[in-house]
């Protein structure tokens, strides 16, 4: 049976857009009222979690967050300042606009207490990772891979220089592995219970439902990382669409995912992580649309190289660091499909340090770094051609010519 389309007519499309618009207005106004309350006093005091720490010559710049907003401030050099700790702090709210409130801002702190810790599942797991990996670069790597804890600036630059930032950011691939493991683990436990008490129920759907709640808990554990949120929303839509026999892998599904996230979470409008995640899936869908008939073995290799090259003009509009080692990114991506689940199993079994001596060698590698960027006009034209490629093969050909020219220009 052929799959149904997500929208059968303009009336259904218009109705959905109207509903999402009302939802967006409600949430954006809700954020605005919280902003006005925040701005009602020139001095704001509160308890915040330490998300990231950036060491300068004689002070720290720290990123702090609570349930309402996140911001940056400066602190003197403290010995007991750690990620995931909490701090009571007072700062000035002057000259902070609503957009700044949504996307994050910098404010000068005028007073703070000593940092303190609050035990939680996340801090317990984070401490365990730090115990396994004494090397700070390795602990940052696995804390980012498993718990989405932001890495230092130096580590992020290292990931960029290898062209593997997309592998470190938890997204669809990581979620798929976790769902696969949780599904079969739950299945083995639930099988006997189902056989004895719930024989009338669909065991596969029950296990999928429990696995979904596990994924939801993991999303909460990682503080709603935008790229993971995008993956989770698409996963939920996938379950609904498959049961309703609606076509899953479509640009409409991706567009709906983006609208849902932006309507419910206004702050993600300014999240580069979310837009990169959406763009990544968009180009995957373009690949499926135009290269679907490639032989499977050839497609595995070509897919990773094409995605790398097609995404480069987008990445280099925001991040200029370029190295020849980035050309290894497609091959590293293929190897990562083995590395990530292997490391996950090793950490679950208590042997997460087995490969430490080999991984740390990569961190000692010295790069020759040069800067290349996508100019604004080229970037806009490139994005426009990308979108029009959905509807026209001619624009897809132009897109490929553009990516070819751009990558030759930055690497040759």
C-alpha cells in the first residue's frame, strides 16, 4: 500500500499553520512576560547551574543557566569552580533586550556565593566519567558524547579541526543507538511479563512505548539539547506517521519538526545547533531524493563524502577554521558508527578506559590551520539553491557546482 502524504490539500496545511502560529504566539508572549518580570528590577539575584567555564588570564568567563534563561558573566579565579555545580549570584539587568534574553547575554556580576553541588543522576554519571578518564580532554569528549556537557573552547576547536563536531553533538545517530540498546534490553525483561500477564497486547508496541519514555528521560537528562530534541521530535512523528501510513522521509516532515520546535521553544530560534541539525537532515533528504539509486556499498562511502562537502559552505559561514585533516571527516564518520556503540558498551561494563591511550594520541596531533569563509552573498545564494533543489533538479545541479567550486577553493 502506498504511503499517504502528510498534507492532502491546502486547507489542511493552512489549518496546521494557524494552530502552530497560535501556539507560537502563546509561548513567545509567555517568554516576554517572563522577560518583563526579569527586567522589573535593575539587580537580579538567583541560583544558576554552571554550564561551561572559559579560563582567561586572570578570571573566568562562565555560562550559567536556570529554568528561564542562560547568560555569561565573569568571575575571579576560583579553585572550586566546576561544571554542573550551582552558584547564587547577583547581576545587573540593564541594557538587556528581549532578543538578548532569548538567545543568551553577558552581564557583569556584582556579588556571588561560593559554588555548591547538588547530587543528581547527571552529576553522578559525570563524576563517573571523570573517574574513568583522568585526562581532561578525554573526560570532556565522553561527557559531551554521553551527557551533552559542553566542551571547552580548546576541545571544540580540536573537533572542528578534525571536522567531527557533528559527531560530538548528540543527535539522531546517538539517539538511534540508545533506542536500539534500550529496546532490546527492555524486550528481554518484558518478554516473560508479557507472556504471563499481557498476552493480548502488542509486545513490540509496548516495548517501543517504554523505550520512548526512556528517550524522553535522556532528553531531559541532557537539558533539551537542540539537535537531540530535533531527533526526538522526528522519532515521535515517525511513530505516528508509520501507524497512520503517512510518508515519513519527506521535507514536509522536517519542516513540521522545525515549526513544532520553534513554536514550543522560542529560545531555539537562535540556536545554531538546531539550525545545523535541521540543515544536516535536509541535505540527507536531498541525497535520498537524487541519489537513491546508487549501489548500496558505493552509497555508504559517497553519502558521507557528499554530505561533508555539501555542508562545508554552511559551516564556513559561521566557523572559519580549515585544515586538510578535515578531508578525513567522511572516513572518520564511518568509523564512528563502530566507535560510539563500542565505547558506550565499554562504559556500561566499566571498561571505558581501554582505548584511552590510543584516543589521546589524536589530541596531541598538531594542525596547520588556515581560515576560509563563505561570503554573505554566496551563502544566501547557496541556501536559496538548496531549498529550490527540493522542487527542481536544475537547482540541484547548480548546488553541486557551487559546492564543488567552494571546496576546491578552500582546500586547493
